[in-house]
């Protein structure tokens, strides 16, 4: 095999303050290969790629493209060197068509001719097997279609080195498979593909080689064929990690929360929740699966009293009094006053669950500051709680007076989950609780949730990693476009079955046809 | 390395984010900024008005500390500015950009004067003062909470709304001045009733009152449940909703407080200083207060320092105009330059510039 070097990084470092995001990284990328960049969150994967793509400029070291030193000061310079990056958050103009977005900002000296652009986009799409209509507007597209447009945008500009930042994070298993097929075709065409990920099974299935980063340093680059997930994990984390999650049999199961026929129309008039019914039981973990934006957020916020559903009921069976209360149309304070111990770990940790600029103590107070009749806040109990959580959950922080936004993602989440569990809930809802967390922190959170379940709490767990959902949940509810498309037994179901239900829109189309 | 000799177009400077600086370092940067600003201004004074730079800086200080009379004036002006700055602070902590302090203070002053005109000589002075205080605070609070109600109910833009309310207040004052001056001259002379008693010095009561208010507001914002709610709403409305804070209620309550404090400032201006009113009574302090509050990062105790600093600059500039017999444009420029340095140095507290390294490499080789 005649390998040709496409890109080389030599001793590249990048510092943010005193923190080394990347330290003396050496990396070689060949033509016609898929190189996976593997590492835990915060290990510097994205920073490293951003330096290749011209978002950041390295503090030390140099980058070579095709053997020549390349000074990449902006994404424009990157394109000049044939480098294009597909970011996790899409950068598209909603009201433009796919082709208009693709041609936006391209300055090739030719006059603007959308027909020609449409033709060329079609050509590229056919070459690699994309399914895309160049004339379709972005706001009419699904997430995976938008991603396709982002990839085409880069290819249209003639990129030979493509960087994809966690491309599968927003896709179903089926869509991921299709993307990987396309990537393979690009590899055959001689393109170099760098794919950032922390999912091991993806690395194993798609990549030729794997570069492992840990705490900003390049640990090793290995041939995928000659390694194993266990070995890779060990390189990522720096020590052996048990990747098993306990799933004890549920005990003393009773119906704690019954949601009946819940619908919600958002201010734009779109039905985001459509006739949702399910039961959350004490001593069980109920998983909620679905593509991002299928109504998960709205469902949890409706239960927590933050959104007000248009129809339906949310019945809470109080274990102490034995009474059933309807929580619908009650705000969080009213719900608390009913004696309902409902804890909620929202998706947006620093924007909703916590206040980023406040310290750990003041964040502990969020739930409890109202207690007592004094007009002054009592900071003693929150301080004790903060100290306890820092000690028990091993939060790494200089002290409890550090603003939480200065903590790493995993520590932020420990503070938030710790506070919510400290309220000794009977229902615990957690939305994407391990998003952005490293492996160790993720497993801490999983075991905390499992422990709550064993204590008889009804746990509702919205997740995105289906591998994890099928491992820890007792039952899994699948949402698709605001509807429940299935409630499965977590012990017998498979990823593939969930994936199919996540995109099951036939039900909707059928009813649409009946009306039409 | 071979490549070091090759001419490469690495950017000359790029900006790198800093970690949190220790307090002494950040203070040092600020002090250096003031020193650099004064040096720069001295240089300008040599070049533009041919003044001796030492004399120039000396005059700056002379303006505030030159005599006991100037010192008292400095303290009084700083206190009034501080009082209005305190008033805008609760709203700012809530990220409610109230730029209507000018109008809220003016309308508070107008209410006090109205009480003096209609009830003066009819009730004892003590009662009159209490009524003036109540009128100022109430009307100031109402003036402040009108934009808040509109913001809470219809999501109007508070910045525009509070700004517009300033003009309405000025218009109202102009109308009442016409009404109250028989000749139609619109110049209201000093009223003989409703004077706050002088203790020690004419201005001492005012200064003490404002300092007490500063401490009270600090305690309110830092240690009470309401102060905590203000911070939460300001940092994130979503978090406030999440824990069940009624955001609209907090917005309206806080603006009532903000307006009421402006009313207090108006009352103090009328009762302790002017004993009269004009459309220019507040004289732009409602806007300067915004800067005082921002520079102190919304901390009332630090605002004692920032309001004194701004007053010092103003007085110094005025002194320069007198002593050097020049147009007031030059001193205004000096004030602008100093503020530019002081505010600009915040950038260097958060970030540091990083210079091209190849230059150093080349130099050593």
C-alpha cells in the first residue's frame, strides 16, 4: 500500500489561560483513510481539529499540508488548503435552499448561476451517494438532511481533508449507517476523513486508524484492526475501566406518575406533544429515546410545571398520603407545596438547572432558599450541603465558592444531580444527564440513577446513547415527532428496534391520508 | 528548525483568554491604567495648550481637594451621583437596562417641589418633609414601574421605554414651571420651605444618608431572599422559571425599588441642595450613574469609589478650564481619555495579547 501523507501536525500546543487544551501533539493523516480522533470530553479533540480548520491558531508547533508548512489563520485559509470541517452545530441559513447555502460565500470568480450550482451539487451527491434535493429549503429538512448539506458544502469547495465533529450525535442508528457508507465511498475516492467521536463501536466499525487523546496529549495512534474497545478505553482514561452497568430487578413497583393524553402546542402553533400517555413506576428506570427535538424537553418541562399542556392529565400518586393529585397547570412552587417531591435535572445545566456565575453554595440554595419566614437567606444549610456533595461525589473544585461555570462539565453535572437527589425525590427526571461527560463521570451518574431506583424512586431518564439506554433502563419509551411510538422492555429490546421506532412516521402519514 | 528561517505570515498578535487574575494583579492593572491615562493627558496638555504637565495634573487634583469648600462640593456631588447609581443597580443586577434614572429622579424632584408649593406654610416643616419624601418615592416608583409592567406583560424593550420616559418627565417639569412662575419665565426661585436640617455642615446629612443607603442596598442585594431572586432572574430567566420564581413579579418589584430610590435622590436634591427645580436639575447624572454602576460591577460598596472617581474627573476638568482659561472642550476630552483607559484596561484583565514568536526566535539566532 502506497500511503501518501495529506496532513501533518508537529508539536502543536494550544493553551487557554494556564490550561493546556493541547500539548505537543503530533498527528499524521494519510490520503484515502478514515482517522478517528478518540478521547473523552475535554481532552482537546475539538480544539485540535479547530486548529486545522482555522478557528483557533496554535500557540506552538506547525501544521503541514502535502508536505508544505501551512499557516491557517481562518476557515478561508483552511479551504485554501483543501480542509473543511463539519461542526456539531450546523451553520446554515434556514430560509435558503440547500444549494443556496452551499454556494454561500464561495468566491470562484464566476457569476452566480443557481442552475449550475444545482447541477454541480447533484453531481457531487450522486458521486458519493447522498440523497438530497438541492432546491429544498433548510427549514423543511430533517437533522440528517441538514448534515448532508453541511458535508456537501465542504465538498463543493473542493475539500480533500474533511473533519467531522461527532457526526452521529444527532442521528439514528440507521442514519449513522448510511453516513458511514458515504464516508467509506469518500475514502475510496482518496479523501482524508477525520472523525471526532467518543463512541467506541463507531471507531471500530468505520475507522482505519485511531488517534487517542488524553488531557490534551496525544497518547498513541493505532491501527483499528489491531486494537480492541477495552484497549482503547484504557488509553483514553489512563486506567482500566469496568464498562458494566448494574441493572437490579425492580422492587416494590407501584404506579407513581401517570401521564394521560398529554398534548402541547407551542407558541408558534406547532403541536410538539401529541396525545402522550405512559406510567412511571417507583423502583424503575423509564428510559425515553428519540431523535433530538422529538418532544423530550417539552414532556419533562410539562411534568415539572414549566410548560402548560393544552390537554391531558399528569397524575401523581402520593406515597405518603395515598392521594392522587393532578399536576397539570401547576407551577413548580405549587407542585412542591402539594408535597410532591419531584426532582428534575434539565438538559440545559448552566442555563436552567444552575446559575453559571453563582458559586456552588448559592446554587444549592436555588431549591431551598424560600424556606423560613426571615427575609434574609440562610446560607448555612446550603453550605453544608455543598460541602457534602463535593465530598461524596468527588467534585473537583478549588472550594465551594467557585462559580459553577468554571467547573468542568462532569463536575457541573455532579453538583446539579447531587442537589436534585438531596431533595430526596420520589420522582427523578433527568434529561441527557451524561451529555459531555467523561467515562468515569458518566458511570458515576448511571450508578447514582440506579441507586435512586433501588431506593424506590421513579426515575425518568432521557438519553441519546441507545447502547446505554438498553443497558440500564427497565422500560424504554420511544418518542417520534411528539408522539409515543412504542414502550419497550429494556431487557429484551435492541438498538435497532428502538431506532426504527424513532423514525416511525407512517402512523402520522396514514392519519394524514385519511383526512386528505 | 528549518522552517524558522522561512518568512511565514503568522499573525503578529493573537488574543488569548486569561485565567481569573488574583485581586492584586487586577487592581494593579487598573491603577496602571489611571496612571497611564494621566501621563497621556499631560503629554496632550503640553502639545495642545502648552501647559506644564505637572501643573496640569496638580490642577486636576486641586479641583477636588484644593480647598475645604471644593472638598465638600466634591463629596456632595459624589454623594448625589452615588445615590442615583444605587437606584439603577437593582435593575441592572436583573439585566433590566433602566436608562431612565434621569427621568425618574427628575419626576421625584418635581413631586417634592409640588408638595413644597402647595402645602408649604400650611403644615409644619417636619410634616412637610415627610410628605415630600413620600411623594418623591411614590411617584419615582410609579415612573420606574411603568416600563416594567409593559416589559412583563408585552415584552416591550425596556431600554427604549425608560429612555423615552425621560423626555416625558422633562416635559412635565417644563409644564409645571410655566404654571408656577407667574411671569411665565419658567425660572423658579429658591423656595423657603421644606429644607432638610443642616447637621454640622450643609451637605453632611445628605452624605450620611446616601452612605447609609449604600450599606442597606448592599445588604438587600447580597443577603436577602429578594436580592437573591434578582440575581437569579438576571443571570437566567430559565433558571428562575425552573425553580418557580415569578419572573414578572420580580421585574416589577425591582423596578418599583429602582424608581423609588431615584425618587429618594430627587427628594435629596430638592430638600437638601436646590430647594427648587429646573428641567436640568439632574443634569445628566442619570446617565453617568449607569457608568458608575457598571464600573463597580453592580456592587454598591465599590460604587462609593467609582462615583468619587467620576466626580473627581469632572471637578478636575472644570478646574482646568478655569485655571488655564481654555474652552471646556479640552477638559471633556481629558475625561474621555481617562475613562477610555480605565474601561479599556478591563480587556487586559480578561485577555492577554500574544505576540508572534518567530520574531523572538529570529532575534536570538
